[in-house]
C-alpha cells in the first residue's frame, strides 16, 4: 500500500507491505461552518462560569496568553473573537497579548505578523514571554508538590487574565491547552525545571491522555489556579488546522470538556504491539526541530514491540534547534542509557533535559530511526538515532529479517493520533 506521511509543509509518500501494515489516522472532523460564530458562542455561552463580557469592567487591563509558533493555533481568529467581545469595555491599548513560549525561543516580528495577522500585530501590544529574565517575573510562592511559582509579571499584574489554547494529547502532560497556557507557558525557568524534573517525567502516569493523578498536570493545574484565570478559550482542530470545536469559560471545566472530546477522536486502541512503527511528527510547525519530534517518537512507542523499530519522518528545518541545551545534552553522552542514568542520578534539573530523558526512555524499549532533510547524517548519529535515507528500504529490510509474521503500523499524522494497547 502507498501511505502519505505529514512532512514539513508537504507530504512524504512511501510504499509499504500491504498485508502486514495497519494505518492509524485521526478521525478528522469537518471544519466548523462558521468559525467566528463558534468562537463567539463559546465566549457568550461558556461551559461553566460567566460570559466573558460579564467578567470585565470598563478600563481594566487585560492579558491574553496564546501559543507560540510551535503550535498551529488559529490565533488570529481566537484573538479577534475576544477583542470583539471586549469592544466598548476596554481599548486595544488596555490589552497585552503574551506569547506563552515556556522555555522556547521568542517568535520574531515576522513570525508574529504571520501568527496574528498584520492588523492585530500592530494594534495590540504583543510580548514574547522570557522564562530566563527575572525582571519579567513575579514570585507567587509554592504550589502543588512544592513547585516554586514564578510567572510573567505582565500576567500577574493584569486585572483580567484570559488563556487561549489548542487541545491535543500531550506525551507527558496528558493534554495541551488549558492550564498549560499559564505554566509552563508563562512560567519562569525555575518553575519549568521543577515541573519537568526527572521524578515527574519518569512517573508512569505522566503520559498521553492522563491529567488527574499525573504529577506534572496536577502541579500545572495548581499553578494556573494560583494565578486566578478569569476566562479560557480552547479550540480543537483537524488535519488542515481548521477549527472543529471551541470551548470557553472557567478554565478547568472548559479544559476537561475539551479533553474528553479530543480523547474520543485522537486516541485509538490497538490490539497488539507491532515490530515496526512508522510515524511523522504531524508536519510543520510541529516537526520544525528534533526537540519537538520526540512527541512523534513517543506516540509510536505506545504500540511498538520491545526491541522493535520506530522510524520517524520529520523535516527539522530548525535543526535541533540551536537554542537551549537539547543538542548539548544529547552530544554529551555515549549512549541513551548513559543519558538516562546521568539524569536520574542528578539532584538538579537542567533546561531541556526532560526531552532527552524521554528520548532515552523510549530508546530503552526500541531502536529509533530518523528520516530528515534538516540534520546531517553525522548529527543524527550523534543524537543516538539511526539515519534513515530510504524509509521503504529500511522497512523492507526489517520485515525480511523478522519474517512473514512481521507487523507494521503507520501513524501518518504522528501524534495527532495516539495509539494505545488494548488492556487484556
């Protein structure tokens, strides 16, 4: 069979053995017929709590958090809906849009114009959050399981705080969106390091689709609660990045309903593990660097046999990326197991070590190959991955070695569909 895999802004077509291959694709929903109306309705008729206009008094200062450039959030539509609801209550000069970068790099002015549209980018004050700048942060004490909470001062000192997000399964926080748009999105580095320490990342409940009882998401909710979010607006999108559903209102009730909707469409049961699992990282913008591609590897690992092979296709136009410690940490150790041992033994948490830890955990279970145009052969090897130049040839070679009972699974949209094994 021929399968088309998301790759950068295009597709990568591969031919796979028909009788041995199962394709797991998202149960994509059609785009909303009236996206603007859908978003407006979510703000007027919230899942819980009051409509947005009843939460804002004239002249108040409003802070709105949005996803950074690594997420395909329809920011322009979402912000326009919120600004429309605030018209007559506050002026554009009373609104600050905070790009919830977490520890990612700041978005450039050109990227912001693309993300927001020229009109919004010029009419609203837009601030890239910087987790490493103490002058931008305020300390709110300890929350959850002893997490020191530092948040953006632009956020904490606003009169009204509004989160906007994109809800998808998340490989260690359960689901994206909702409270993640406060922490780690707008948190200081010390807070992010605590939320992503080795013990939390290594906990078996820190995984796809689990929020309650997940030590990371439990503390993320505690951090968001401490900042008193007035209103939230999350969306669910399809493979074309079109809005299919919107949820507004009180942060936690809204997010719980959004997660329930996504769980039913984006998570699929598989009867048995497979010898070979081929995955994308959902294409651009999620496959823009190797750091993000660990998500696709993790999705594939849910259904690969112990000792099996994962092949990930990802463009990685932004490299590792250049910023952060991800590449440095990968290159510092001879083997994935050495990386894992060092991280688990260290009393301190370094930026980006969580992604290295998860990659090493996955590699303790299966081999991982990477097909990419954005990294050199040598860089892929130094990242402890197997370079895959020809996906078809690699699959055929693996199948030939295993024999006629080999099984192959394909996730053409990567972590947009998260498979899980049927419990016996």
